[in-house]
C-alpha cells in the first residue's frame, strides 16, 4: 500500500481502484484512447481492496495532498464508499449520482461482470481461446459447483480461479470490447481525470 501511495507523489490526479485487474482495465482503456496517463500526471492506484479507501482518501484527498480523485467500486460496497467519502470531507448524504459527480463510479456487480456483459459470453470465450484457456474453461464448467449456473456467472468465477488471471483478463477484455460498448463506469472514471 505504501508503494502505491509513493507512486502518487508526483500526480495531479489519482484514480483509486480496488485491485490489479481494475488498474489494468483503466490503463488499457486509456491506451486504447491514445492517452498516456503517466505523462498527464494521472496515477491509477490499486488499493488492495475497498477497505483501504479511507486511508487513501486521507492521504490524497482534501486533508492530505488535495489531489483530483476518482475511483471505481463494486455496487455492493456503495455504503462503505459513501461513508469513506463523507469522512474525508467530500460531501454529506451522498447519493450514487453525487458520488459519480465526485468521480467515484459504481460497477454492477463488479468491473469483471460489466466487461463480460460488454464483450458478451461468446466474445469472452473467444478471448479465452486466444489465450489457450478454452479447454480449461470447459473443464471448469463441468465441475459440480458450476452445473446449472448461467454462463456469465461461470465466466466471472473462472476469472478468479488462478492468481493473476483477473489482471490479465482485465487488460484482454478491455482490448476486446467494442468502443461503443465500454462499460459506463470505466468510461466515466477515465473521463473524470
């Protein structure tokens, strides 16, 4: 966490994300759009989980370095994010729309879920195949715990079954998504900085 804070020392703006997969997705979309965030003074910081948000807001927000901030969060963490933003002095009684105005955008249910919907199950399977993981996914689908689950739920769960897979596919799925289907939350957070 300290390394991530150190990376923000020379920043003019910081995008706070939960983990490495979200960071990879933001950086990949920026690159697809011809933006060099580092050159722009924008840092994308993986917090190591949403529960660290308060610490990052205290160091980088109004009571700290007073940087321009933005972030992504999973919709089931909205109450925690709201309270953290309020404790950091960024507003009171914040609605989802007010948090979005501050640059903090909800992912429904999480960014992986949004990317799977944006690329589509068939498209995600094509990305798996291109990575040599089509057979691994088929074996995964045959597991008893996966029987009867929607394919989108299986895809989402498969992303988390091996260390580093979510991060790799954070990048690969953003590369695969059609420009007009980029998830709203991802598009909006990048547009805020």
